[in-house]
C-alpha cells in the first residue's frame, strides 16, 4: 500500500475511534424527536402526519426509518448514521482536495496551477483537507447528532465533487450525479438552498448552460415533488410563531453576535467557558489562525472562497426577514473551509502551521468529548431523579426526551396550571422552553400557595420540586 493511502487509512481509523467517545450521552430534544418519529410513524405517515408540522423535509427521517428498523432505537443506533455520513464526507473532502489541486480547466484561480511548484501535490492537499474536516471540533459534535445536518453536508460535498469532476472528464454521468446530489441535499435540509443558489449563479456566470439546464430540470422536479408539503410547513410555521411569543430567541437573529459565532464555532466547536474574557480572547486568537489559512487558500481558489461568502451573505440577508443565522445551519461550509486551509497551508514556510491547526482541532474535540459539561442536555440523569409513576408538568410539545427515557411518567401541560382547581400537594415541574413560550408558571404556582423546595440542573434541563404551603 502506498504511503499516502496508509496515512489516509490511519486518519479515518482514528477519526472513527474518536467518534465513538461519549456516543451514548443523553439524547436532547431534537434527537428524541427523531427517535419518536421513526418509531411511531410508518413511511407514509412520516410524510403526511409528522412532516407538515415540522420545519425540515422528510428524506432524513425516511432514511432513519429504514436504519432503525434494522438496528433499533438506542442512542448509539440513532447516532451511528451521522458518524457514517461524516466519514463518507471526509472521503469526499479528500477527493475534492485532489480535484481542486489537479483541476486545470475548472473553477480555480491562476495561482492554483502554480501549486505543485510550491509543493502542493494533490495527494497532500487531499489528505490534509480530510484531516482538517474529520477532526474539526464542530464536525465531531454534529457527528454525534441524530439529525439531518451531516447527511445534507455529505450530499452537498458530493455534488461539488462531481461538478469539479465534470471539468476533468466530460460526460453525462458527472453532470447527472452533480444535479442529483444537489437535489437530494434540499430534500434533506432546506438550508442547503443557501449553497445551491451561489452554485447556480456561478454556472450562469461561467455560461455552463448544459450543466445548468440539467440541474434546473432535476431541481425543478424536486421542488414540484416537495412543494405541497413545503407550503403546508410554511403555513403551519407562521401559526406556530404567532402562538410562541419568544420563538425568535432560538432561531438566530441577524446580529453581530450570531455572525461572529459562525467563524468561532467553526474553529473551536460547541465549547464555552468562564471567565468570558479568556474564552473570547483564546477563541478569537485561534479563529484568527484558522481563518488566516482559509483566506490564504481562498486567494488561490476564488471559487471556493466565493461559495463560502456567497452562502453566508445569502443567509445574512434572509435572516433580516426570517431569523435563522445560527452557525450549525451552515455546517456544510466546513468541508470547503477545510480544503482552503489545506491549500493555504501548503507553502513551505507554513507547513508547520498545518500541524498546529490539526492538533488544535483534536484538542478542542477532546475537550468536548471528555468533559461531560459540554455534552448535550442530560435527560437521562433527570429521569433517574424522578420517582416512578409520578406526574410531571412541562411544555408537552417538548416532552420527547422525557418520553424516550421514561414510559411510566404522566406528562401534564404546564400551560394549564392556572386553570387546575385541584393539584397534588407535591408537584414536579420541568420548565424547559417555558421562557420561549412565555409561560409564567412560577407566578401561577405562587398564587396557588406553592413554594419551590428543590431545584436540580442536568446540563441545560432543570427539574423543580414544588410543595403546597
């Protein structure tokens, strides 16, 4: 086996092992929703009963239905597809790095063709690109997420690979696969549109009308297929936003903080700590190093740079009308950034910086993996602290994690506490998302002469015990 292949195999082997650490941590709300949907509904019902009230297309849930029918509904079983999608994406990033370096007729700048003179062989760029992606701390985090983000990322990077492959090898196959994967990404995650639009605009600019025609044909068919459901979802979303007063708190407004978090979280992952001055200082310093290489690589390949800033620009503009400027919605940009980091660090005097970046990514990832404080909401531990066969008051629409871990607990809607005339002497309350829904449950309980006697926090989830005076 050639040395390059041995290194690549070692990278993927280590990346897989790292992803097994803390894989059985507690499911949080969205993951528990995935579990409920694929367990409760059949394939037809996922599309007709669940999806109209969801904010995502149904393809991921349909794939997960097939998977869970074979492997069950444990935390590990639910998360394993995301691990596999992330590893497949890593291989596509490796191939993409090779294509970018070896592409003398496709999307590139004049400097790209001079890469080999600077020691930038396609094998090196491909391997480093894969390493930067596979050990990126935010990618590690979402490789543990039983949601659609890694699947959408895989489809989008596959489409980019076949777009570039079409420049090297003429033929219908690459054009069809490019268009197909781009359409599948939209059926997986609507947020893919922010990368799809810049790609379409690029094809228009380059007058690639044959590729554009095939893409628009398949994408139009995709829109026709999904449009009845999409219109239902949009109408239901408008109604839900009216019913939930503070929903914008979790959607991501177009402000400086959410914008700054995108490059920072892309560089350090889902890590936050005190004191905040130290957190912001070290985060900005590390982000500066990572993005220095990415921008340097972008100057050598303006096509990839255009995709990053074009996508983020569209997201920012759209967020002024509908808040969605959250970093995880643009997770699919990290593979592109990884390739740019590899290109940017390919010159002789910066080769050592590549080792610093990949080592830093590993360190940030291990901080998340080995420190339970950075794991997801701990519903598993919360359930252990609940008496059997007890009643729990909470927002019932967010009770999926509780139901996943406890099937012997009666869940009552916290919104109707004020209307209840007869209450038990001791009440258990989980005020999860009550602030978003604008529920003043404490005022209602105090008016009924209840006092808070105990409060326990389980990584973002609080369990309260109230007793009547």
